[in-house]
C-alpha cells in the first residue's frame, strides 16, 4: 500500500517570498507530503486562471480581490474562489472547511485564508493558513513560457 506522504508528492521547496531554498551543498531543498500539498495549493491560489497558456484552467480568481473590495460580500466570493481552486487539486479527498476574513498586520491589509482539507488516502484532516496581501489594484501576473 502506498503511503499518504508518497501520494502527496515531492517538489522543490520555496520560502515565503517564493525563492528557491538551497541546502549547505548548494543543492535544491525539497518539500514533500503535507508541506508539498500546502505549497501546491498556495501556488495554485496565487496563479491567475488563464495566465499559463499550457494549463489555462490552472489557478484561481483570487487576484480579482483587492483592497478596494474589503466588504463582507467579498468574503463570500473569496471562500467560493478558494473552494473552486481546491476542487482542482487531485491530492485532496475532502474539503472540510474554508474560512476567510480580513486582517491587518503592520498597517497592511490581508485576506486571511484558513483551510482544512483531508488528503487522499488519509482520514486525518490537516489545517493551514495563508495571508494573501491585498493591494489597491488587481494583480495582473502573466506567466510566459518560451517555446
């Protein structure tokens, strides 16, 4: 039987600023298991849908939420955006809970996203939190891949 940690995969580890992490031998550090799933979900949330020409449905509409839209109805929209994004992730068995709220940290506004999911091949849910920075403008990130 395949262990859950193996099913959740391995990837190159990124720090909180999305820089590659290297070990003392200047080799890539990897992330695996639930940490890899968390990193993959954050990457998917931060990638605007249609920004990757090879995978146009990969990503989310989270970039549409900005500082100007800090009202309660936006929280309902944010929860729906996160839910639709999580539905894309094949390593998630169930989406157990999503909570979104606006927070301020050091005079900067964030959308606090609290997610509880149960990975495939597991009965144990896990929780992670991501604080999405809210700017004044919509984020227009476009990933261009050279052929």
